């Protein structure tokens, strides 16, 4: 996939970078695999705003993606089209199976129309095939990874991401996987994952360029806390961009410390027992 730049006939166009959509084969989604998700305006049942700086945005349809794959064992399928999904950074692919069922899957790097995929232990070690971790050899890239066996893929679903199988402990039924952050984590060998890595690798080069495009994505402009009133933010109530007059460190909207040298992550978490090496070693 390639990106395109624009002539700087306005200040916002000077640095703007966007997709050229040369990898997309159709702009009409499969109607049977889409649904409309209503908007809550990011408010609760008392109509109070629970998420700030969100409003408006372009209307969009949700594509129902198959994150499981284990309910389609030994059924070959072919890629019919590669499409854009407004709800995610990665591309999606429409797969037609031999039993006449259609499903959306996450598109991998180097995908093309008429590529064949297969799920299960009989599948070969090639891009797009979904297998259990015990059937995938070491040093192979995977994505769409499960936390718990036979649930659905919850990890590594954004553009250009992948994890690597570092090692296996067959006696205990564990697989060690190096995550994109560098963290090494233990998984059960019956968890399912898709081979290779996600496509749309140029997503990291995208430059929004102007506030109006963020409004299309349902994002409003953010306001500095120092420009608010004292009742609205811990930093508010001072003249212009004067000092925030906090003795120790800056705070967030909810009063949480946001200084970079202050650790805010909980010391104990239920999933800490699965971490072998953390992403940031002391």
C-alpha cells in the first residue's frame, strides 16, 4: 500500500498524508455482515458526559469480523475482496468458503484476491491460516491471538502488528510469546492465533493535518486544563498560561498524578503471573 501527499495550497495541506487506497478492491461491504451501532453521545443514563472531547462524526457501518476461526475447521476458503474498515486501522478481507458461507477476517501483509486460507491442524504454515499455538513452530509471527483458549482473538489486531513465538514448554502446555511491546508472556498452547502479520504497514505514516478531519473521526479539540475554571480542572483558575501552582506535580482532569516519573500502574494484577519479562526492565 502507498500513501499520497497533497500540494500545500493551504497550511493544513502542507503536511497532510493519507491513503491512496490502491490496496482496496471494492468500496461496497457485504450487506449481510454489517450492522448499525447506535450512538450514545458518550453519556450515561443520567445524560452526563463520561468521555470528554467526543461529538459528531461521519456515519459508519460496523463490519462483523470473525475473530474465532476454530468453528470453521478444515473448510477451505478464498479471499474475494479487500476492504476498508472505519472501525479499525487494519484492512479486512471477505472470505468465501466452499460451504457457501462468507466471513470477514483481518487482512495480513501481502494479501491478494484469490488467496486460499484454512483453519485447523491440517493447515499449512502460511499467511492467513489460523492454528493453535502448539501446531505453530517457533520464531513464526502471529496475530489475532487469544487470551483464553476457544474464546476469540483479543490481542494484536492493529495495523502492521505481530508477535513472535519465542519458545515452548510442552510438559506444562505453555507457549512463550514476545509481544509487540517487547514483553514476553505465557499462553496456553491450545490458544488460537493467525500466522504472519497484519497489513496496512503505512498507517504509521498518516498525518491528519487539520482539526476538521478529526471531527469526522468523532474527536473534538482538546482544551488545556489551565484555561478552564477551578471547578472544571485541578489546573484551572489562573491567568492565561501562568504556572499551575501545584506544589508537587501536575494532575489529570480526575485528580490523578500525570508526572512522567510517577508510576500509576497497579503493582498487582491478575495477569501478572503470565508475564515472563516485562517490556521495561529495571
